[in-house]
C-alpha cells in the first residue's frame, strides 16, 4: 500500500474517533445525565477539555491532512517530481506530532480523572469522596455519592472511553510518523503526476 493511501486510511479512522471524544467530553458537563446548579459542581478534569480540545479539535487537523495526502498532486519543485510528494509526507509528520500531543493530553487528563474519581454530592456537600482510585476495586464505596444521577458510572464510563480512544489516536498518529518518514525518505510508491513507479 502506498504511504499516501495508508495515511488516508488513518485519517478516515481518526475523524469518527475525534467526534466521539468531543461528544464524550460534552456529556461529562452533565454529571449522571443531569444538569447541575453551579459549574463548580462539575469534576475539575472536565474543564481541562481533554476530549474536546486534545482528542477532538487538535485531532481534526491531522486527520484532514492525512485524508488529503492521497489526492495530493504536488507535481514537484525545481523540476523534481518527487519533491512535492516528499514534502507533503514530511508535513504529515508534523501534523501527526500535533495529533500525538493532543491524544496524549486527553489520555493523561482521563487517567487522572479516573484515579481521582468524580465530584459528587455527599453528606458534606459537593466534594471528591474517593482517594487514589480506591473506588475502582470496591463498588460499595460508590454509595457515598448521592447524586447527581448515577455519577460514578457516568464518570467512569465516559473518562474510560476518552482514555481508550486517546490511546488509539496516539498509536495511529505514531504510526503516521513512521509512515511519513518512509514516504519522505523513500517517496510514495504510487508515483507522482501520473507516474507509475516509485519516486
């Protein structure tokens, strides 16, 4: 498979992941599927926008660049047909690095949020009742949270989705860095400007 075609496949995969991460982050603004009276009653990590900015907006740019690589008709520079394709593949490395940073940010924020647990309504008001992820192995502790809704399951499910999707996005961007290096050094095997051989 040509490096440009492979990059397009990665771009097609990244778009739905970015949309799902954005939706997951938006849903986290409604703890337990309920609206809260005050913004300070929402878990702090939701406001770090890991899914919205990191795995969402920052991932759209690399995805669109990857999608455009296959159709890129860069017909070279200075009389060298391969120059344009190689430069496009080199540019994809930079955008893949941006995507890697965004996915890494989302992954770290999600891991911290899962370990810390949700901010929920307890007998002492809204606070963080769990310590160092102790609620993950003992679901009886979840009863401490009186609301809103089923906040612990909501929090754990959505941040786990962001964690997994952030990891997948990071792997895909890392693969594109390698693919981009191969495309930059060896050229696109599909040729350029109608050529049939490697460039």
